[in-house]
C-alpha cells in the first residue's frame, strides 16, 4: 500500500469492497437476483405437466446435471440392486435343479459347484462380475441355463459400468469446476477513461494454465415497457465491451479491467449519479473459453446489481515488477479508490456542449457601420446618445470641400434617410445662418448650397441642432462666436432674401 500511495499520491480514499468486512453504510434490502454472484441462474421451472418425460429421454445428461448426493445415491443403488437381482437368478437356477440339497455330495454334479444357498450364490456372482476367480465356485458343463445367465450377466455388467462410471467421470471433470478459479471483482465502477465515461469491472485467472480463445460478453437485465404497452419483466440488452474493435477477445494471463464505453448507443446514456440511486437493473457478465489442459469449453458467470456499481471509483493496481517476473497481488483485487468524476450523465454533458456560445461583442467599426436610425433608436425605442464627432450632412461636406475649408471632419456617408427642408430648421439655426452671411460671405455659400423645397437633407433636425453647437465652437471665426447680436423686429427680417422667400412660400 505504501508503494501504491507513493505512486498515486495521498489524495484518494481506498474503499475496501470485501464483503466479509463490516461497513458503516446503511443496510439495503436484499434484491432478487437473476444470476447469483457464483454464476448460478436463479430460475426454477415448474408446472411441466407431461413434459417431464423429456428428462428421461436424455438420461445421461439428467444424471450429470444432478447434484452429487443424488448421483452417489443412484450409483450405489444401481450396483446393489443389480447384484441382488443377479445373485437371486443364480439361486433360483440352483433351487430349480435341486442343487441346494446336494451341496456337500461329491458324487453329484451341480450347475454351479459349491452353491448351496443364497449367500453362496451371491458370492459366486460377485466373483464372476469382478473377475476375481477364487477357483472354488465355478460353472459346470452340465448347466446350459447357467451358461446363458453368465453371458447375460457379463453384458449387463459392462453396460452398467460404462453408464455409471462414465457419468461419474464426466461429473468430476466438468469444466464449470475450472470456473471456480476465475475471479470477478465484487463491484463494478463508473469513472472516466481517456476522457470518456466508462463502466468497468475486473476479471482474473488464478491458475497458471491459460484460457484459450477467452471471450467476454455482458447483458443488461432490466424491466421495461414497450410503446405498445407490453411489459417485459426481464428484458436483455447487449453491452458493448469491444465487440467491434476485438477488445472482447482476451489474453487472460494477468487481471484485466473490462471497459464499456457509455455513449449514445449505450443503455446507460442517460444514467447519472443521482439517477443511479433510483434505478433497478442487473449486469450479467459471461466469460467463455477453452480449458488448456482438457480442451473443453468453460463458462464463468457473475452479475452486478445497481447497488454494486460505484460512481466515481477506480480499481487499485495489482501488478508489480519483481526480480525477473511480474507479481499479482490478489489482496487488492476488489479494492477501489475515489477519483473526480462528473455526476452528470453523458446525455446531459452532450446537451451542454451543444448549446450555442454567446455572440462576439460589436467593435466600434461595426457600431459606426450601422445606419443612423439604428444608432439613435434601439429596438425598444430608447434613444442613444451620439458621440460629439457626429457627421455633417453630405451636402454640407461637399460645400466645405468646394470652399477649401472643412468645418468638421466628415465621416463615412450614411444611407439616405428621411428628407427635411430648410423650413423645418429651428429659428436659432436660421439666425446663425444670417450671422454667417454678415460675418463671412464665403460661409454663406454653405447655406446657399442647401437645396430648398424639393431637395432633401440627409440629417434630421435634431442632428442639425447638434451640429449648430459644433459650428459655434469650431467653424465660426472672430471674437463674437459665443453671443448672438440682438436685432430689432422679427427674427425673420435677419434672414437672407432666399430664406425669407422660402418662409413666405410656406
């Protein structure tokens, strides 16, 4: 254990699964098993009716399948009854011929010499059957019926010997006794191997003789109901332990860990640590192979119920390298230790991994590339504030380029929006236009270039108000930029003639 702890670290807890030791875990009600841990199938056949005669038609197999106590009883009774019957037949021949009254008469020739009662007839039969031949009792030539009985006795004795002795020999050399030296771990575990959730159990061979062509198979025994409403109490499903890859063909020299990958094709696809507590199933493991010494096929079986499947555990290693050989420590064969394992099923993990990831954040270039309406109003109708460097209308940009002066740095031109005439401009913007006409004639060209009436602007009135503030701070030279001159009369009198005519038209 110290070597294992140095190799795997101190951050694990060894779980001894030896059933002979006491546990502090609460006792769970014993569940009915389909296959016992020793491999015996817990199934009894009843109400056969007239089908019991089928057992007599295969009498040899019936005798081999019987328990040892019944075989011994049948063996003894068969020989005892056969000997008594044959001895009685020899006594009957002597009685019919009158040999019993002339037992010690040397001048009389009996059928069987020195047979004058039943014990002597029984001894004669045993000496003949066992070919002992003491030479005291023998058949004479004057007894043809005795010769015929002797032939019948020899034939019947050979048949009985072949049947019973052969039955005992087959029963003693049954390959299922070889299965007693094949070990299965008392618990199965579920943990990750190579990044995949797997169901694992361990098998081992206690003998040095190998199992030729060893193959492993697993069956899941679980009740289920079909979509048509049919209830299947003991439905059997195959568990893939490497049938497609050849991993089910074993070279069983040292203990091996058999692995079943839990994927979308596995019956445990939706099994999680929480649902394992409420499940009821049984995993039947079948190991088949040819016994190397006898050449007979051997099969070993065991089973694991849901309470014998440990989630988040792994088997302790049992192999170690000694001087010139590998050593297997079977004292750690059934022991496991805890490892970090997700408590979710493979189905839940796949669903989480298939969820779409959140979209990337919009860059400033992508935000500027949106239309003016999307920048100002969001989907829920809330206006967004624009940056101070808003863009001038496209026509004002062209006017600035023609006059050689750039009021504001133009940005990327936006798509054409709703048109608005100059008459929709606020009065403060109009007064600002009159000031520009009085202060600097060339700035007047910027306002005159705006198409009045039918020609449209690409900026709304709210944006023009914002640009008016920028013009006051950046574009208008002179000392009187922050204040507007007071003029008498109506504000429309300070407008240029074209603007006044346009207002008069509206």
